[in-house]
C-alpha cells in the first residue's frame, strides 16, 4: 500500500484538531463493535483541498511529465485500514501505550512502568527495513500483557505504517479447525501469518499442546525464523528451556510451573530464544485492581 506523498512540493495534508475532545488530536476514534477492534477517522480532520478527498493527485516529475500519485492526506486512512485488518480483539479497541502508562502510573506500579519503558525503547529501535528482534511479554493472567502487546502493535501501525497481524493462539487453532471443517486448506491463513512484517501472538503456550497444536506453532515460528520476520508475543509461562518435567493435566495447578520450553518443545523454544527478548510484565493484577475500586 503506498504510504507516503510523492510530491515533495505539496503543502502538508490537513491535520486533526489537537484540541479535539473526541480523538484527543490523534485523528482516529473507535469504530463499530464487532469481534475485532476497529478505528474510524475523526470528523475533526478538515477536507483535503489538494485531492478533494479522492486520494488521487497528479505529481509533476522533474522532466515535466505528470504521474498519478497518492495524496499525502491518505496516510492516516491507509494506516487505519491496516489497523482494521490486524485482527486485534474488540475489547482492546482503546488500548494504547498512553493508556497502559497512565494505568500503571495511577496505581504506582513500578514493574509495569518498567515494562512500558522496555516497550517504548523497543519501538524506538524498530526499523522496518532490517531484521528486528521481537519482544515477548511474560506474566501471570491479568497483568496487562495483552494491553501492552496491542499498544505496541497499534503504535507500529498508526505511527509507522507497519503491517501487523495480531492473533490469540487458541483463536488461531479454532480458525484452523473451522477451516478444516469447511473443507478449506490452512495455507491461506498460515501463509498470511508467515509473511506479515510483524506478527503478534497472544498467549503462546496456551492450549492442550497436542502434536497438531505443536506442529502449528512450530510451522509459524520456523517460517518467520527463516524469513527474519519480527515476532512479538505474550505468554503466561516462564521463558526458560524445557525442564523435562512430565506434562501435567490442563486443570492441574502444576501447569503454572511449566516453562515455555515445556509448552512449545525444544525446537520452537530455541528459535524463539534467538528471535526474541523477554520482558516481564509483573506487578499488580489489573483485573483485581479494577474490581476492588
Ligand atoms: Zn478529532
Ligand atoms: Zn488529499
């Protein structure tokens, strides 16, 4: 998708109102409810005088000829389109780095502030043109890992125009099963997850981890490893190699003592270790904090 203006001489496109109470100057507001988070452009962005809202402009080249180009005003709409296809769950429609930091600051949660700083530093170092080591947030349920993962994805999309695909691991398994039930091949979805510049997987290691489930995650991680794709993720499991401990029943409390290596297998674990840095998202349990107020 073309993202940048082709005409360096053009005036900057119309900007959102920095004092807009609806969008806070971001230019986007949450869209219609559904399974996935959606954004819409805010009405505070003035109409574009250059293209009249069509997005098409003619750009004069140095040799005097003109070519059709994409107007600079389309940058935000293009990024909103990427966001709306990213597969972010609807309940995280408003999850941003600012909302994460504000929540952590308000409850004085040093661990979460440290996780926010690590995410912000990673975003700063991210360069779409080269191989990027991913980040994996790890922490117990309710610690804000998914919020942080979505916020990082949102920033990559809206601030940088990077294509990101978000998927919750057990949801991915469900989609694949539905596809098999309907006689569809899994190739389209798995190819998309292998090829997107940044893949964000929520809840790595969750599930029963049957041979089939292990083969799905192995396939995705291997393909991204081979193509130097960036992988972000979250997990409730400790980032450590396989411990060799026997696999407990899903309902057993002992499952929490398993490592991510136990859950994913040696091969996938060692590739993840090469591809990702690990960030602990500890601190106060957000859901408990929310309930107690
Ligand atoms: Zn606005
Ligand atoms: Zn325009």
